[in-house]
C-alpha cells in the first residue's frame, strides 16, 4: 500500500473540515455559511479587492447565484452591508459591519481553540513552522489565481 502524498493529505484535511459544519446540524451549518461569506469579504478587503458578488463567488469557490444568496443572508443577519460600487454604480459591493467583525472575532477565537486541540503536544516551534508553511501555501495560491 502506498502512502498518500502531501497534496493528497492537504485535500483530505480540507474535505474533512468542509464536511464538519454540514453534518446534520442545520443551525450550525447556516452559521458556518455566514462565517464563510463574511470571512471572504473580510479577506478580499484586506487584500485591497472589491468584495463584489463575482469576487466573493470566486473567493469561496461557488457560482454567482449561490454567493448572492449567501451575501443576502449575511446582510439580513447584520454581518454585511451591500451598496453600489463607488466606481461603477451597476456593481454591488459588500463590506463587513461592526457586528460582522465581532462575529469574526468569535469565529477566529474558536479556530484558534480547535488548532490548539489539534496540535496538542506540538512545540511552539512546530506550531510556528506549520503556520508559516500554511501562510506560504495560501500566498502562493493567491499568486497562481492572479
């Protein structure tokens, strides 16, 4: 039996975690979707990219209609605002509200707690090395998208 390569391990990890929020818990799954779309808007803004429906759809890997529904739901929950683009009135752009930032802080705290549990027994150096390797992968991923 052959061992899995690092790419297969990475994608197995992504599949595992993408399934966790949809395992029969409707309320938890809905909150996960709200976090996902709000995090996408936040990430786009940090990178200086307008959070249009198309950009958000691309960021989270779904079609425009799905992204539009997620944006609408997050706006109704008070996490996002939607307004016409300053440069093109035909385009709509999302921004994170103060409530959305608070929700993301809670989500990020939870993410750190999960990481701490997953890496229990790791040294601080191992945690930093892993964080740097993942940061490098994400940066490279964005560069490949460009």
